[in-house]
């Protein structure tokens, strides 16, 4: 059974649509109507903007994205390093572009919490801007935004301040926490030039006149269909697919 998705693409949601489309594809083989899904750092809609399925969303500030409120998202106030949820209670845990906003010293605890609430036989999809390629693109975007607006980019500045996660360090930390109870696969997401030219250069920096491809739903949808296939290196983002094995206890 395929996950019930609905992608209505615009310049405003192109970036998030690309992230969620990839995440949904990476747990699609597990999908069933009663699948229990948790999103950490969801905001007021999160994955339910594109997935027609009930989801529990944990966030510290739902008001920040209140305009995107979704009836499919059950909002739970909480922090990623202390999830107010029972252990082994979700089949799928999704966490997209949240880890880079957490202080480095807290990231290990967040990873442990993700694994704690994931059921044996379940899967965690963890995505984050990563490594030197991600850092270069963040600095490029921040510099371009500053030239236009005279201030730092609102969320990239925090990436730069706290430092992007290093893919192999996160993998090593997960394996140290989960031991033989987990398997981790690394996927790359969004070729650097596609992320810059196709997603952020015009709409995020705020160019005065957007090219035709960004101005219409048809154009944005065309971009989405092209860019979603461009997951080459150097990539902006790493996606970790973490399977929790059924017959192994976490160390």
C-alpha cells in the first residue's frame, strides 16, 4: 500500500516539499493505515502538509508556524532531548532539519530519545544539512541574504553559529547508542547547485523579480519534479535511514 500523499507545490513550500517527499519515500515500504508516526520538530503541520495520515508532532513552539495548522497533526509540546512520550511507541520517527538547530552538546541526547521512542521493527528518518558542502552553501546563502536585507538569514545564521552535524560523527554516535539493535544507511539529498539555484537563490534571498519557474504553481511543480531527482554529491543534506531490529536489545 502506498502512503496517501498530496503535493501542491509553490515557491513557498518547494524546499519543504522536497524534504518530505524524500522522507516519505524512505518509509513507504512500511506503510499501512494504522502506522504510528512521530515527527520531532514538526511545527504546526510538518509532514501532514503532504501526507494524509494522522501524525504526532512534538515541538517547543507551535505558534511560530500557526498559519500552517493541520487537523492531522496531534500537537505535543516538548523538546527533542526530553520527549514526553513512552518508549517503543512509534513505528516511524521523522526528524527533518532539526538537529542542526540543537546545541552540539545536546545532540547525542536527542539521538538517544529518537531511538528510545522507536519500536523494534520501526524506522527513523533523520535528515540534516551536513558536512563541508552544507556549510559552504549555508554561508553562501547567508552572505547573499545579508547583501539584500542587511541582516543575517533568520535560520542559516544559527546553522553557522552552532555548526552543522558531521554525517559520520552522527552515524558513529547512533551506533554507540543503539549497538547491534540498529542498522544505519546514509543517503544524500539535494545536489548543491540544485539547492542553491533551484530552491533558494531567488525566493529566499528575495530577488525583486522571480523567474517564471518560481512564479506559478506549474513552474514550481516542474522544478520539484526535476530537482527531486538530483541527489548527487556534493549534497546539501544527509538523510540517515535507521532501522531498529526486532530481535535485538539496545545497548
